[in-house]
């Protein structure tokens, strides 16, 4: 178990190094990072100071060392727009995103598990067909457009729900649905297909031979097995979720990390964007580690290897 | 099928299908609704935007942009994935495990962030967009192609080629490559939808093809501010995206089931 | 005689309704199983043995499969007319089954003890010092080494033979009247096979449990069974006491099967193989189903399915050549 976690952590660190290296490389791509890192109206002295601080007149390897040193100490440059350390800006927005993401995940879990199970049990019947169609639609609808559509229906036409910014619970409804839809659709399809495999397995047959009730067969013997592929593919969904927050928070003017990413792009605030990318990687790794531990808890075969 | 054909037709013949220009502004005619609304007219079937440009025209030209971007990035990302998948699977060993680590990493980290990063450093444009979306694709291609190659490697005809003294490179090109083309084509079709969404998302976030060139994602973004007064500006291009993506996804599923049922699990 | 019968199957038909046609996997199977008896059901793969077994338990794999006709009388009660709820009460308690592959028969995510606990009654647990204590006892009965540790282990930590003992323990713990063993040793190593068969025999001898032993291996039949029923293309073609059938196989298919078993006494003799393929189950011939592969086929074999003819005491076979007329 410990070996497993250590291995996972190590893989995470490797990923972080890769991400940081790429960010560094992309920053040097245009040849002159100073233009990216400083506001356009910066004075010549400021430029000179930056060149010295980052060792930009030295060899690339040296620059990389300076960059990594800074990154490790939590220094990823100063945001051009906010005029404060980019990492600080990131952390000031993070809590808002951490309210939205779990809401979407909960929605996904509570919708996808029952629907996935139900469509597997009623394979080929109406329930299966309806939820299958919803899943296909959910995957095909880009969520920025879904967000705008929901705003149009529920805010503009019906006037039931607020269309932007944070506030009481009603502000959470539309962003959560927007962000959660693709998760619901993806999970549902995955759970349905793995559930079908599990229902066909020999140990489910044995459970039935034991004379167990159908409830017990489904909830005890099938569900945990059917959830394993979801946990295995979690990393992929996590990436989609982060992408989803960028778009969703932009649509709903939600002051979180995703919206910050958008602002960094729009205002060409490179130091902020680079900080967001690296910190997002850290965030993803942290969440994935939690999921990995959960995975080991669910599947004993992992725990002992 | 009809929708795919329609989209390609629209993209190719856009200039002949509409009397308007997608870029030139006609300010007196701004913000007209589609024909079925009270103030709409058949002059602008799907209405006009804030600069008085015909929405239908822009949709048709947008299809063109979408198709070009999709085609190029699939060619680029898929090609890179194909190359890496074959090399990794065929050569194996250290190189294989290194490349697969990289693939795992690419899977965990959302490529869209790199795409945004590129857009800021390199500036917006077709090249940036294609590279960015290519980054999104290569890992998925590489992983599956590698799996195929591993299976192919065990087959007799590869052993036979070795006995005949073919060079490794020759085996890869003449024996392995043709045999993974089926899978490659299925992967391409399965990914069209994802690429269109990615292109639209990037355009929406201001990191796609720069305005005023029409792109569906950009049109949705531009119309967003006018959602309460001019719904058609962002809802119509969105419908176009969803419809096209849906069709390509269904087509991809169908093709996969026909050509390569093993890929079912994806 | 009648009170002696644990399970009687009458004219069982189970069909698969597929798009390409109706597959008659089980097409009129009848047999009876006496108390304390081991009946071997023999036949090549795909002849309907396993489908017969699953039909008895009413655990057919999917909706396309349905038992369309027949009776399954367990202690005189027809299982095919029971409600789902009643059936659950019967499964595991009165009729139970050991599956073929021990590697996949146990749920990988739960401990052995946990999976055993599902077949230990509350009363039994109270008397036996708690569920886990009871589970250990159960494992001891199937002679699993170190049962105290096993209950806390997961399936992947056990070998195939050990797992199959656990499956056996699960199937037999509630003392069912009838146990169906569907090729329980096919997936095991040869040395372990013998141990397992001996264990099964031993456990059975202490009770009056009847076993329906499904196999394709006549050697195993000779070791395990009292009587044997030979199945071909969805029907039973010959039944009789094992010794009788071995000494006087009367259906050409049985003869061919026995001839294909290697014998130690005559190592020089060539092993027989049966030419051809069994008929397609969607498109069965009107006459004898073995006719196309039979060395003795005649015109009447093609015309009508042969009746059952008595060959000896309790020994009968469906072949026109046995027609005394």
C-alpha cells in the first residue's frame, strides 16, 4: 500500500517536472520572454532588472535553474494585470473553484451511478434508450454553449435563476449543471458498459446461486466492481473537468481559477497564465492522489502489489 | 451522413451559396432577427449580428474554418500519435516505457491549458491552433496504435519478414503501417467531434482564429453579451456545433463497430 | 422408489431466441436424480450441458434464453413455476452449483470470509461463536489449510485449487438436496483435480446430497459417478449405470466417446476421433442428430428421431439399431 502511494507520488512529481519544463520552453519560444513577462509600458530599467533576475543573458540551462528555483519557492512571477505575485492571485481565486468542482462531481455521481446501473439492468428497454440518448447529446454539446443555452432558458426567458456571479444557492444551479453534464454523460456510459460486463461475470452467477436478493447482488457484488473503470479513467475526466471550469466560469462570470485563466489569456498576462498552468497541475495531482488512494481502498488487488 | 455531407458542401461552396460577405459590415442592418421572428425578413434568413453581418453567411464560412482546422490538426496530432505509437510498440524496451510515461502524463494534464499558453506566446492563428489541438490528440492515438502494433508484432508475417532479412524500418513501413491504418481511420473519425469542440472552445476563450474571420466558437462568444436581446447570435452557431459533433460521433461509433469492434471499450 | 428421487427433470426445452434464429440448446431433456447419487452428464462442449444446469437453477445468462417447456421437480415441487422470490429461497438452500472457473467465481473485491458469511445463517453464527468463527469451520470442512488466515484474505491471494474449495464450501454449506457441479475440475491442474474429486466424493458420502456432475471427461465419470447420461445436440441419447454403459455402450456416439478415452491397458491402440461436426442448433435435422457422423447410419435414421430402447437394467439408448422390431 505504501509502496503504491509512493510510486504514484513519484509519477506525479515526474508529471510536474514535465509540465514545468514545457511551460519554461514555451515561454522561451518567442526568444524574448521579457516582453511576455512585463507590461508593455515597462521602462528600460525594469527590463534590465528582469533580465538580470532571470539570468536571461546567461545560457538556457542556467535560466532553467533560476526558473525551477523560483517555482519551488512558489515564485512564478508577477501578474501584469493584478500587479501582485501570480501564485497569490491563484490562491485568492482557488476557493471559489473548489466550491464549484465538487458540486459538479456530486451531481455526476448521484446522476450517473443510478442511471448507469438502471440502463444496464434494463438493457435495450426504454430507460436504457432514453438515458443513452441523453448521454450522446451530453457528450456532443460543448459546455460553453450549454451554459449560454441554460442562461437563455432559465434566466432570460423564465427568469428563475441568476445568470452570473456568486451568491446564494441559486447561483450554483446553472454552473453546476453546465460543468457536470459531460461528467454525467461520460460516467453514465462507462458505468453502464462496465456494469454489463460485471452482470455477466461468474461471481455474480455464484452470488445468485447463493440465493442472495437482487438488491444485494447489484449493490454489493456489482457496483463496486463496476466503479473500478471510473476510477481508472479518473485522470482523463479530471483533465476535462479543469477544462470545463475554464469555460463554465467564463460563461457565468464565476470568480474562480477558470475565469482567471480566461482573463490571463484575454489580457495576455503571461506570468499569470504560467502560474495558473503549473498550479493547476499541482491541483490535479493532489486530487488524483486522493482518487488513487480511494482506488486502492476499493480494489484489494492494488493494495497488495 | 446528410449533415456531414451538408457541412462539407457548405464549407467548399460557401462563396457561391450566399450573396453576402462574412466580414464586411452593414451597420444599418445590424441585429436583425431570423425570418420567423416579427422583425425578421427573408433578406437575412438567420438574422444579422452587431455589425450587420449575415449570420447564415458567417455560419457557412465558419464551417470552412472548422473543417480546415479539424483536418489539419487531425493530420498533425494523429500523425504524431501514429509515429510514436508505431515506434514505441515496435521497438519496445526503454524507449517504449519512456514514451508511454509521456502519454500517461499527457492524459492527466489538460492539453487545453498548453493550447492557451501557446496562443499567448505565439499569438493567435491557424498554426497555433493546429499545434495546440494536435497536442490534445497525439497521446490517445499513440496509446491505441501501440497496443495494435504489440499484437501485430507477434504475428507470423512479421517473423517471416525478419527471416527474409527485411530491415526494421522496412518492416515498420511495409508490414506494420498498412495494418494499423484501419484503426487509425476509426480513431480519426471518433475524434472529429472532440476536435470541433476543442476548436470552438479555444475560439470561445479568445485563443482561436482571430476575428473577424468567422468561427463557430467565436460567434457564440460574440453573441454571449447579447443573449437577452439577440438570442440567435450565440444559440444558432451552438446548434450547428452540437449537430455536427453529434453526427460525427455517431458516424465514428458506427464505423468502429463495423471495422474494429475491439475498440469498443473507449 | 418415488420418495427416493431428489430431482426429476421432465422434457426440458431451453431455447435462445436470437436474430439469426432460434437455437435449441436444450431440446427435450429428461432425467432423474436419486438421493445420494452422482449422475454424470457427459457430452462435448456446446451440446447443452451447462445450459441444462442453468435452466434448473433458473439462472439463464440473458433475456434471449428462455425455458419454454418442461418440468423441474425438486422434492416433487416444480421449480419452473416458482416466483422469483421463492426461487431465491430455494437457491443455495435446496439446490446449488459449483461453477467451472474458480479464477472468476469469487468476487475480487471482498474477503473470503465476507463471501462465505453470505451463506451462513444467523442462527448458525450464534451457535458457532460468530460469523467469522463459523466461516473458519466451513473452510476446515473443505480441508483448506490455515483457514484462520484464509477468511481474511482476498481471492487473488489464493491458488485456483484453493479458490475452488472455497466455491465448493459456499455451494454446499447450507446442505442442499441437489448440487450441480459444472466441470468443477476442468480449470485445475491434473494433480489438484484428483484431490478435489476425492474431497467432493467424501463430502457427499456423509450426506444424502445428490450430485449432477457435468463433464466431458469419461475418465472422471468412471471415478465419480453412479449413473451416466450422455448428451448430444440438446438431447440425452443414452443413460445407464456407469459400469453398464462402459461395458456395453449402445449409442454409436457413446461408443465413439469411450473409444476416444486413452486406455492404459492397450497403449498401442490408436485413439479414435469422431469425424465431422455436431449439427447447427438453429437448423436441426428431423431424424437422428448423430446421423451425419454415424458409421452405422441408415435410411430410417434420417427419417425420424429414434425412440428410447431398453438395453439392460436401467440402461436405455436412443438408436434405431436397438429396435427389437
